[in-house]
C-alpha cells in the first residue's frame, strides 16, 4: 500500500513539473576574465539595388555572419569530437533558449526571415551565427553627399553592433578572412551595378556613445565601408551636352544683326523653352536633396544666362545702333567666360561643401561684375547724354 501511494505521488509530481514549467536559466556571457569577449563579424554583398538620395540610404542584399568562443555550447548539444551541428535561430535563442545570445544588430530595417538564420556549433567551442539580410541601410550622417552630382562619390557603410552588451563586455573584430586589406575584395566581388563603380572597401572599428538615464553607455561597432563613384557618362551625354547646346543656341542670338529683333527674340525664346523642357524631362531623376547639387547650380546658371541674353537683346533695341553693336560685341565675347567661371567656382565651392547661401552670393557678385563690364560704355556715356 505504501509503495502504491509513493508511485502516485511521483506521477503527480511529474505531471505538475510539466504542467507548470520552471523559470528558465538564460545562459550568461562566456567567461573571459577581465577582457571583453571578442566577436568576429563579416559580410558578403550579393547586390546593391538602389541608392536613395532623399533618405541618404541604400538597399542591399547580403550574407552576414558573426562568431565567438563559447565552450559550453558543445556540451549543450553533446557534439561528437569532429562534427558540428547547425540549428535554427529559434532552437538556439527561442523560448527555450539554449545558448548565449550577443543580440547582434545591423543599421537596417531587415527583411530576413527565420528560415534564413542559422546557428552552427563547432567541436572547438566556436559558435557562428549566419543570416541572409535584405534591407534598407542607413549609413552614419555625412558618409553620403550628393552635392557633386553627377560626379558624386559615397561611402556606403554597413555597421554591426550589439544593442545589449557594451564595449566592456564584447568587442567586434573583422572575421579572419577579412582581416587583411587585400582580402576585402571578397565582400563586394559579386556586386555589379550599372550606375555605380566600387572603388574599394575598408573596415571601420569604432565605439558609439548612447546617452542613458544613469550614465552614458559605450558600445563597440564595426563597419564595412564601400567607396562607390557614380558613372557619369550617361549624365554627360544626356544632360550636360544638351544643356551646353541650348546655351550655345541662345548665345548665337548675339551674332545676328542688331536690327533683327524678331530673329533674336525667336532664337532666345526657343532656347528658353528648350531649357524648360529639359528641366521637366530630367526632374524625376535629379537627387531630391535639401541642398543644391552641382547640376542644379549649372541649371540655374543656364536660366540666368538666357535671361541676361534676352535683356541685352531688348536693351540693344532701345539704344543707337553703334552702341548696340558695342554692347553685343562685349556680351558675346565675355558670356562664355562668364558661364565657364561660374561653373568652375561652383565645382570648387561644392567640392569643399561651402554653404549654399555663400555660393549664391558669390554667383551674384560675378554676375554683377559681368553686367557692369558689358554695360560699361552705356554707364559712362549716360551723364554725357543727359547734359546734351
């Protein structure tokens, strides 16, 4: 009778154990003494789909992996001496967490699904997490700049960090196969983009400080940064060359006889309408930035140059023919110099990231000096005409 009661109690205890699971023990960080745990990370890009000027981000498809040493892992899965085991993320870090989780994150809103994430445990105690990620990556501020469009270059950075453990607990290093500069070709060798050319890649190791309620937390961050340059031939042939031809068309109006106002007006009108049409055609492809780009500056210069030619033509119709000829001569000789000087100054100012307001004031000063030079005979002769 006693034995029967004891068996009943054992069965009831067993049922209670599984009916009410005990609190789970989350594995702690592997012991490394006073040193932070070293996590080695790496990526391999499969494709870069687009670079967005409005949000200053880029969309990429890549493989991402990270590894660290945790001798406890091989005991959890009772590995044979020379075999490894691969499990899903849910098995390793799900509700019944079996392994320590470094809580890795990328600077992206990733679209990776659970079947694209695996954890591999090696007999040596090495644990490796691997994933395929498709997402929109947001590099640090200042690494993407479209001011020199269409001759711009950018630094596309993919960053890896932990959102739980500080730099005193874990530190990120590049994977051993990416440790040397000549090995970094592996990261982007599969990427082929029509509009961009990859010039190189580098590993950036740094720390980031996040302000908390009690004290500032410092986290280790590793970044894989690609240097890309826009292929400008398309924009030169389809945008810059037509813009130059439109300016030449307007400039030719200054070579017509002074008295032919009808020819001059129709020529300038055709150039202005062509400029507006070109602007509409390319508007959707221009970078949507809060600042001016080099091409925006060239387009504005072209509009103002055509407007000045129109003013000179209609102004020449109001003065004697001899003075109009002198006005036309000065304008057609100096106008190409003016446009070249403005675009050269724009390239220098934009490459040095000078604020737009300073660029506008410099352009205004150059235009003013040119106008004084062109109209100099009229200005100096004006008082004499008034006395007569």
